[in-house]
C-alpha cells in the first residue's frame, strides 16, 4: 500500500492517491483541477483509477472529480448531504470501500461545512491514516464561515462551530495516536488561521499541540474558532457551487483562451490583470490595469478583486508565464472569464515613485492607505492616521479615500500595495497622485 501526496503550493492544497499495489488500483481524494498528475501516477504504477472521494465541495479550488469520472468511468464518492448535481455514490458514516487489504471508512464530520467527511484508512485491520479534508489541519481546524448565505449568518457560523467541536472530540480524537494525519491544506490556506508548516502529522502530535483539540468548553471553542478568521475571497462561494455541479474538462477549457503578443484593447469597464513585476508595471502600463504579480498568491488576489463571471484581460511578461497563469486561473474556475491573454506588452501610463525623503519629513502631507488585513492592523498600526481598507475590500471602498492629498499605499511587504495602488490609480483617473510605498514600508515598521 502506498499513499502519494500531491501539492498545489499556490493554493496550499494537498490531494492524495491511495495505491493498492497487489490489486493495482488507485483511489483519489480531493483532486486538483488538472487531472493529468493523477493519470501519470496511475500509469507509472500500472494501476487503474477506480474512484474519487470528495471530502466536501471545496471553496478555494476547483476539483477535477467530474472529469476523472468521465475519463475513467470510475465513481465519485461524497456525502449524500452534499446533494451534488453530478452522478455520485454516497459515502457517509458506516460506509466502507475495500481494495484488497485496504479499507476506507467514512466519518461524517460537520463543522467546516455541513457535509464534510473524513476518511480513515485501515490496512490489515489497523487504522493507519486519516484524510481529514478541511476538518482537521496541522495546528488548526477548518473555519465554519465559508458557507453562509442568507438568513442569520452569525447563527449559522456558530451552529457549524458547535458541530466542529463535537466532530473533533466525538470522532477524530478517538483515533489512535499513531494514525497519520493527511489534511487537504497546509500553511497559507484561507480555510484556517493557524496552520503549521508541515504536510503531515500524527493524531498523537495534534492532541498535544493543536489548539482545537485542547481541553475546553464548547463555548470557549466556539468563541476562539469564530474570532479573527481571515477574509473570504469573492470566488469562494462560486467555487463551492461549481464543485457541487462539476467543472468543465481542464485542458479543453484552458485551450479556449486566446493568446496574443502585445496589448489588449483598452475598455474602461474591463480590468486588465497585469502580472508583471511592480517595477515593470510602474514604468509602463495601460489604463484600467491592476498589478497582481505572478507570485504565490496570484489566484487568491485574482479571485478577491475580480468577481465570479466578471470578464477580464490577462497580461504577462512572456508566453510561457502567460500559459502558466491561465492554468492557475483555471484552478479557481476563472479561465472562462478571460476575454484575451497577452504577453510582452507595456503601455503609455507611468506611476511615479514616492519621494521617500519628502514622505519621511511630513507624512501628514499624504493620505496613507493601509491595505493589510484587519488582524494585522489591530496587531500593529504603522501610521497613526492611516485609513485601513483590506485589499479584498478595496474595490468596493475606494470612495472612502479622499482626493485632497497625494495617496500613499502600503501593506506589509509590497505585493498587496502594488495591486492596491494600481487599482486606486485606475479608479481615481488622475484626480490625485497615487504612490506605492512598497518594500520601503519596512523602514517604518
């Protein structure tokens, strides 16, 4: 028996292939949008994919479960509470999948979502591993506030947090200490707030170190779990719905995006997502552009700034980077929104550099905008009179920024401020100078 872990480092996502070597059979758990790595793994091991298990409809990435089902004629297993639109076999408490000496046992573990399940792997009669989805992470547990829609939002959040308390204690903590924990996410995900930098653990280690498994009352747990959670990107509810329906096949979908050299036509109501380095962007860019650099959080900020189903142009430094970014865009289900993809283009606009000496001499001459998250600002506000607007909320709150003084934008290291300053510049349309403090913020922190 082998367990293969696959990682999407950009979305901090882990998926899994469980190989029964005697039977040459593979079961997949929570696959990413591109199914090719799983096909390659099966081929390398001369094995057949016989099923895919979804621990829940994911909010932060799009799964390839439907495409794999169509290509391999293998079933999709999910909780009946999911009520998906795709064909599936229910996999709930008491259900077991057997492959030779391997048994996969379903546990209903509501909390992150009402329909979350975990999977216990038993080999030769002994529990060996737990695939915990977004229920239990290394150092944390799944947040309960990603499925809220209508009604009493706070009540639903509290209700799911209460479920999480019992799922952890009544189900997962009863597992043996030597059971290996394999979560669906690692540090960097927005599905939790305190994940450690590791890709696996043991239940024994988590019982000793994970705050969510410590002895506490239900009330104490709910209060802690529902406080100081990260922001929720705009694309999260969209991906939940898309995963319940099943996404289009990956390769044909990304192949439909038209790629050209040069610049897109400038249209005031259509954003140009310019992924080049901030220095290149500031030297030459087009109207109505936002500078979301091709860093590790490109997908997160794309899906936070651009709304689901909103068209946009995509721009990169070269064709290879552009193709990579189209694939990464598809991982959150946004590839169909790309009106056109362009490489090597610049533009007629230029963003002037901040005169740091002038800024140091009198910060009061500037309107300072802090685009860090609320929790970061609460922990340490760098400029006393700055206007705090998290980047994920900026597009809807730009009118809160006055035009009377030059605007200086900062975050913690320069990535978010590059996106924010470019967006403010585009929306202010030359009414006021806009500057990016960028990495220079470290001199003031």
